């Protein structure tokens, strides 16, 4: 069950990042149709972030803490947990809410984004930040997984 759960968690997070990138690109134009698509993309991104949050949280509580973490900490790259995963854990807690904040900002600015470049740029900063942080989380997940694989290889030798 652990590998499909990790795959689900990672896939949902990557889909979320793509939705925020899509929204960012749609915001360049400022046309009504682009603004509507940008809002839809951010809403989908928030849904994917919360779904990734649930899948990752379940995996962390049920499998990571008792099974994976001790192996990583005894392996050749203990920093994969001590630095990377510790950072990931804390960013992981607020990231869906940051996405929700970006969605709320876009809803609040609404049609102003069609006419006011400054409000559109503010929305672009918000969704761009979420996209970058979410992509960083995927990279951090790769580093933690690499630390786990390296520890398993060390055990096998």
C-alpha cells in the first residue's frame, strides 16, 4: 500500500503545481476568458493540494515515521530526513492554505484583473509563489526517496 500511496501523493502534488503554473500563464493576458480559466486552474490546484496533503499525511503517520525514517537516519544520507524532510513537513502544513489564499485573492480581485494590471500582477505573484513552492516540495520528496533508496542499498551490501 505504501508505494501507491506515495505515487498518489506525488501525482496530486505535481498536478497542483501544474494548475498553478497554468493559472500564472493565463493571467498574462488579462482577457475575461483567461481570468476565468485562471480562477478554475487555481481552484483545481487547491483541491489537488488538499488531496495531496491528506494522502501524504496518512502515509507519514502510518508508514514513514515508524518504517522509513529510521532507515534513512541510519543510512549514508541522514540529512535526507534531518534537513529535507523536516523542512518538507513544515512547508507541507501551510501550503494548501497558501493555495487557498491565492484562490481567495483571485476571487476578491475578480473582474478588476481584466482592467487593472497591478491586481493581475498581485495574483500572478500569489499563484507563482505556490507553483514554485509546490515544485520545490516535489524536489524535496525526490531527495528523501533517494536517501531511503541509498540506505536500502547500504543494508543490502
